[in-house]
């Protein structure tokens, strides 16, 4: 933790896997400084996952499609979102974060996904979308509920 104070660890939660700061898993964590360890460093207790708009994580391969506006929807399983401001985080090294707005959330069964949902994801058919989702979520069944999330990049900060 002294060398990588922002290191994150994936932990299970009732809502599914969650990324947390390693420091949050350690009781009475203090950051070492050349001046010594004078008191607790409050910045270690500010989890970026909860400090600010909610995060929606993406594989970095989607970055250019999202930036260009070609991709404005994502289908999620056990990864809740909410309407309003959001941060789209692309898990590259370094991470890329785009400010966005979640403008719609439609819940449906996997079996109810449409060709239109697939096309919004850059695919052709609902069957193809279900296969791709199965690759992301191996335990996904046709009777499971997913969220089809519509978003738009915040133009003011998203162009940077």
C-alpha cells in the first residue's frame, strides 16, 4: 500500500464483484511519507467508486466507438446503473475516464433482447448479442434480467 496507494482489489458483494481500494480493506491504514506517519491520511478513505458520479466500466476496445458516438448503449447483467451523471471508465493503462449522462435504462430478460439492441452494440442480431453477453457473463441465462443502458458523452469534458 505504501508503494501503490491507489491499488484496487476486486471483492465479491451481494450486488456482484466490486473494485475497492486496497487501503479500504486494511484497518487503521496510514500512508508513509518522508516526514513520518503523523496521523491518518483522509484521502485513503475516499473511494473513487463512490466519490462522484457512478462508474460504468468498459473494456478499452470500446473507447473509440464511445468517443465517436457510434456506441451509445451497453447491456449489463448485475451491474446496476442510474439515470443522470456517470463516469465511463475504460480499463486501459492508464484508465481513460469520460464524463457522461445516462439517459435511459430499460430492464428486460435476456430472451427479450432485440435486433435493435444488438445494432446499438455494433452487432447484427439479438442472437449475436446474447452470445457476446454470454462471453462476458458465463452464467447468463435467457431468463436472467439485464439492463440496456443508454448514455451520451458530456460534450464539454468528453472532447478532451
